[in-house]
């Protein structure tokens, strides 16, 4: 009888500790994330969503996946990042990670918009370059026909100057947008450093 009571007492005393351990985040994913191994960390947290022991692990996994897929590099996948952000806000509307996750999503959206603008500008530069080459080719094909050259010379020169001015303007835009992308990347990196500092203080984010 005393042994039975002793076993029961031991179970009662250790139960809170066991429950506490069960709610702590698993260290493997955090070690990979802090080491900068985002590819393996992403794989780990994808599995965690399926094998999570509790809601706290799911919440942390979603937040880490938002960050991993928003980070510039081999894991960059803004569509997946947005999917996990939507799920975090839907399943954990009062999440302590909400603000940081939304900031990450906004920065990713801005980065994508800037990259799209740069790509469009490059397309315009290529088109204008082809147009300018066409202008030069037309002039060469006219050869020695001085009468036609005199008639078209003014229009051709004006068109060429317009092409060159547009090219110069687009190159400036591309350079400016490239600088904006660099600044956004630096902002994302600074945010990651802040998250790493916060995670080192409390790996669970609580």
C-alpha cells in the first residue's frame, strides 16, 4: 500500500514537469534556423506541421516558415510565405508573432513589386534598343539617296534623340529601383537579426 501511494505521489509531482516539457519547442529546428541553414530548417518545420505535439509547435512552425520563405536566397518563395502567413492569422489571430509576420509579408510584397518594375523597365530598354538599331539600319539602307536623307534626316535625328533620352531615363530608374531592393534586403536582414536575438532570449517566443 505504501509503495502504491509513493508511486502515485511521484506521478503527481512529475506530471507538471512532463507537461511543461511537452509544450517546449523542439530544439533541432531552432538550431538549424539560427545556424542559417534555411533549407533544412524549412524541411524540418514543414514536417512539424504534420507531427506537432501541440498548438504551440504549430504556431512556431508557421512563423518560422513565413520567415524562411520570405528570406532572399535559395528558399525564397513568396507564395508559400503568404500561404503560411494567412494560416497563422487564421488559426492564431492573437499570435505573439503576428506583428513580425505581417511586417515580413509587407516587405516581401514590396520586394516583389520592385523586382517586377525593374523587369518591366528592362523589357522597355530592350525594345527601345531594338527600335534605335532599326533607326540606324534604315539610315544605312538609304545609302546615297541624298534627297530622301534630307527629307527624313530631321525626323530620324529627333527619333534617335528621343530613343536615347528614354534609354537614359530607364537606366536611371533601374539603378534607383536596384538601390531600393538593396535597402529592402538590408531591412529583411536586420529584422532577421532582431528575431534571432529575441529567439536566443526565449526560443519559444513567449
